[in-house]
C-alpha cells in the first residue's frame, strides 16, 4: 500500500475535533427528535384514556387540597378566610375561566411571545376578572408562571393550567389556545347552569375594552405567594429600612417609559430639565403626607422615605439628598417590556405595600392617552397593603 493510501486511511479513521463536534450535534439532534416523537405518540395513544381520567380528576380533585388550605390559613390574614372559602367552593364548577399570558417566553429566542402591560395593569385587570368569575361561581386557572420573578401560585394543584400538549408545548414555547385577540365577554360567564358539560374559556390578562374595578385586596394574597428568594430579600430590606417601626412613607415616582427607557409612548410624567423640579415636588408631597399621618422623625430629626422609581437619574438625586433618610433598593430600574424586569418591580411593590402611606405622582393635566391618572402599580401596592384613602397622597408635579 502506498503512502498516499495510508494517509487517506488514517484521515478516515481519525476525524478532526470539528468533525467530531458536528457528528455529536447530529446525534444529539436525532435523539432529541426521537424523544419528541415518542412523547407525541404517547400523548396521542393516551387520548382515549384521557377523557375518563380527566373527568375523574375533575369530579374528585377540582377543589383546593386540604393541606394547601391549612397552610394558607397560617399565612393569610383572618379577614381573608371568607373569600378563600368562596374561591375554593367555586373551584368545583365545571365551567373554567383560564387567565393566560405568554410573557415568560418573550426573553427567549424562539416560540410564542405575548407581550402584556406592566405588573400594575395586568394584575389589577386580572384581579377584577377573577372577582367577576367568583361572583358567577366559576372555576379559575392561571397560565402565568412567574417563579423566577419572585411570586408563585399559592394553590398550584388547583389553580395552575396544564396544557394538553404537556412537555412538548413547554419545549417549543407554544400553547394549544390563542388569546391574541385580547377579547373577553364576562357577561357570558357562569351560564352553564346544571349542565354536565365541561366548558373552558381563555382570557388574556389585559383584554381590550375591559376596565379594572374594585376587588378585595385579599384576593391577591390568596392567589399568589412570595417565593423563598423574594421573602429573603424583603426581610433584608424591611430590617435595613426599619419598615416595621411604622414611620416610613413610600414614594412611587414614575417618570414614564419614554423618559426612563426610551420606549415611545405618551405616558410622560416627568422629563428633561423639569426632572429635578419634579423630584423636589415629590419629596415635598411625601413630607406633607408624613405630617398628616403624624409619623415620627428618625435620627438627626429626618423623615424616613422609601423611594421606588423607574428612573436611575431620580435614584441618583435621592442618594445626594441630605434633607431626608431616603431608602432605596440596590437594583437598577429596568423596563417592564422585558420579562426579567418584573423581578425588581415585585420587590418594590411589596416594600411599598409595607410602608405607612404612599405619595404618588399623577399624570399631567395635558396628557391624552389610555394611562391611568394614578399609576396602577402604585394603586396595586396601596391595595395589597390594605391602606385607606388617608394613606394615599396624589402629588401633582406638572
């Protein structure tokens, strides 16, 4: 055998690292595809059994498990027990309203991304719709995992929606339903009567034309719980800011998406050269609220404030303000348009709810658009903190 033939034989036997890597990728892709096909076929062959199993589950285990109810009662205020029982009773209904949001996939490179408004907008509307569902005594479920951002469903066994496509839908980032039209017809809910038919309605978190309305603040705490990570952060800041002393005013200073993040919309509450002037008006409003609530001053005769804002420039001004003790988290504000932006927002939300009162800026009189006069985020914090009207100060800054 000649030398050229020997070299060719050796090259064929010993592949280069690049060739080996390409081969490994091909094999892994083949195996992954095979697994997906097997799972799909398994789900398809199980279709005949699923209706019977589903019906049995719906008859036997649709309400909240007793151990989850007992655990919740240890954590919830006693004033929330009655609403908790009402929700649990309605979970046995054969009519289910499923509240949906695909926000968790918006930060990935593929799959179904359904953008939705910020925490205040989507949560207030969702709580209002759940109130409607409970009034009509229909079952509710949620397709809205937020564990990595700090909150989770308190009753996942009963309240968490599970798509029929199972792991396949999670892997490929899709769902078997579509709520992209943002349509909801609340008047049609709760009209099945004594029918044995199982009926499901899917509703987007922020449906078009639906206005949020009054809801019991207990409902938020019944539906959601803080994760252990968020609880740890809250305990740290609550101790650092001395919030348990009850002498801190919360300031929610929203400057607007255009000012803070360059997102083009009309929700402009403070900008440009007026930002410093607006900041000074905000702390003056907070000082007035502290006086109205007869809050004690801290060290060096300074009032205690906790500031939550969407603007880093505002945080920089507060850091240099020696007139007050202004507490802030170490987080940098980030846009709600990114799903990971929720993490810092939930931290601010709970800290604001633990203050003695809230001073919030309102939309300027010249504003023309869909935004609420008082930020829905601030309103949500006020609600879940069980505050009264005297604990909310609306500050006009321009």
